[in-house]
C-alpha cells in the first residue's frame, strides 16, 4: 500500500529546523566533512541529512523516492541559508543508507534499562 506522503506545514519545518540546529550546536555535534579521513568531501552537511531523516520519520515516509519527493517539495525550508541545490535522489539514498545502524555493530545496550 503506497499512498501519498502526508503534508507538513512549512512553518513547522522552519521552526523545527531552528530547534534542531540549536540542539546540535548546544551538544557540540561533530559535523564530519567527508567519508573517513581520505574520502570525498560532502557537499550536503551531515546535519541536513539527519534533519531529512527526522522529517521522513515525522511524516511516516518509508521509501527513498517518497523521501526525495518530500525533500524537493520542502527544499527551501530544509536548506535555508545554505545556498545548495536540491540533493539528488541517489545521493540522498546513499547518505541515508550510510547512517543506518548495522545489526553486526549493535551492542548489548538496552534503552529500557535507562531511567
């Protein structure tokens, strides 16, 4: 069942974008510029890819094509102040896949034990 992705207020995206950037700044989030020490430099910053992932979860968008459609619809709000052109569907898919946790790397930490 593939329906149309839900819509979200562009005002909400702008406000959430501000909170998201403030949170990353406050926590001193390390924003890598490249893949490893010798990999190619990223044109699109890591925080932007993370923000796109947050939006896709909020909208319950599940496929890369739908995520890319959502990104192109909301690009002005997502990339505000960066001057970047919209990311291609392939680049977005590759970057989102890079951030997926691998089952082989999972640890025995269980969040249910955290109070």
